[in-house]
């Protein structure tokens, strides 16, 4: 069974380790079975593609995946990396929040 993460598509994250350390981007996709995420504009790799009827081919640059442990959420208040917690609001709704500032991440 795939594990559950506190990072979702559309979240603003920063890279904590590796050659792209310090870069900030938006999560494009989350691969739960592989424990990996794809972040927009981060970990760019070049792929040599063969021409097809749909595309011309050539060298294409695209994002490769990162391990989920190498990214951290960005605090909406201070724009610094933070951990994420889950709390239950008054209406019984679960909300993710930034532990650094206490600010809710998804509203």
C-alpha cells in the first residue's frame, strides 16, 4: 500500500539537499508508491527523443523526480522551510498547517 504524505500537488516547496538545494518551486505531481515528487523547474534533465508524428524530436529538457524527504514546505507567512502538522478545525475538518507559524496551508 502506498504511504500518505503531507505534500500535495500545487504546494510550494523548497529543495533541502542535492545539486538544486535552495531552489523553490511548485509540486507538479506526487508519486506515492515511489515516495517521490516532481517540482516545477527543479532537477532538470536532458532526454534525447526520437522524432514522431506528434513531435519533432531532439534534445528535450524536463523535470526529473526528487525523493520526498529532500523537499520541505514553504511557510506561507515567512517564506522559510517548515514542517507540516494536521489539526482538526471546529467543524470537524482536517487542515494542514505550518508548524513554524501556525498558519493553515490549505483553506
